[in-house]
């Protein structure tokens, strides 16, 4: 996926986009890297955890993460992952998402991605050929798909970032905002103001989002719902399921089979 020859081939093909398929085992990590093209990472199976300097995306099956050109990112696999990658040629970018995000992948777009993989990268396509139109339709479909709430921003402030990383390592800890503010030597009101400014989210919302996204990783691994609930600070399976359904539109036990997620 990181071979520069692929990028050169994609440019030479003068196609709207190009796609390839790579499967990875659970736990595999793709080291930090960047691409000269915008990229859609799509998981047919398994969960992708994509990390950048600004935050973290959790990408469950039938979802995709859209990355802007030259965004350095690392990818971790949760569960065995069947990943499909689409690279977008630069002239197509003006009408596509202008920031990195998670996108829904409806059935038509999924089939277009699968078909694009079959064409391979670097194929020399006649402008009016079936293959060219297929890739062009794929790009057009990307303009219409909804953005999903699967992003966890990280603040640039070193103190706040350390707290966020600590809470991500141990999401079940019951530390209060007052204790966190005291750890930084600031007032609670100042903590809230800085956190909102640094992440665009209120701290309580951020912590809830972190717990739910981290829970997705364990659910993808096949862990029991009750174990996931307790590991992420919930007092019962029912409380966790209620919050999960409110956020993702599905109870945990059905999430990976029905593929429903609210968009905004």
C-alpha cells in the first residue's frame, strides 16, 4: 500500500481514481506514513483504527476513512481486516470532503470499490471506456455519502493531551474533572474552556465518545458485551447498550451485522 510505484502508476493512468485490496491479521500496525493523493480506507471486515497528529478515527466494517493528501497517519487492525484502498487523483478533489473524516459506504459504493480493485492501479483507460466511467461514478458517489460521528480529536496542549491519552489507556477510571484540573494546576472552569478550545468538544462528550469508540475495538475482537461495558466505565451491560444505541443507532450485539449508523 505504501509503494511509491502505485502513486506513479495512478498519475500515469490519468484515471479519476484507482483501488487495491490488502488483507491484514488482527493486531497488525502500518507505521506512520503519508500519501500524495487523497485516500479512502475501507474495511469490508474488521475494524481500522487510524491515528493522526490531530486525532483518531475508529472505522467499523462497511465504513471508510477519508484522508486528505499528505496527512501522516498510522493504521492499526482490530480483528482480521479486509481492507480496500481507493486513491483519488488531484483534479477530482474540489467537490470531495475537504477534511479527513469517516464516511458511510452504502451498497452501490461498496460494489464500485470492489469493481475498481479488479481493474488494478495504473491501468491505461480510454476516456470513454466502461472502466473509466466506473471509476468516475465511484468518485461521484463519494460526493453524496454522509459523514459519521466516529472521530476523537486530540488537543495540541501537552497537558491536556497527556490526560486524554491516559483516559484512552484506562477508559474505566472514575477520575473527576476537578481532579484533572488540579493535576494541571488550573481551575475547573479553565480546564473546561481549554478543553473545548483544543478539541471542539466538551470534556464529558469527549470522554463518552472515547469510551464508545474504544469499545468498538473490543467488540470487533469478539469480546463479550458485558466485559466491554465494564472495561469502559459502565456499571452494567444495559447502561452501556443504551448509550451505544443512542450514539450508533444499534445495540452492540447487532452492530456489526446490521451496519446502521446515524450520520450528521
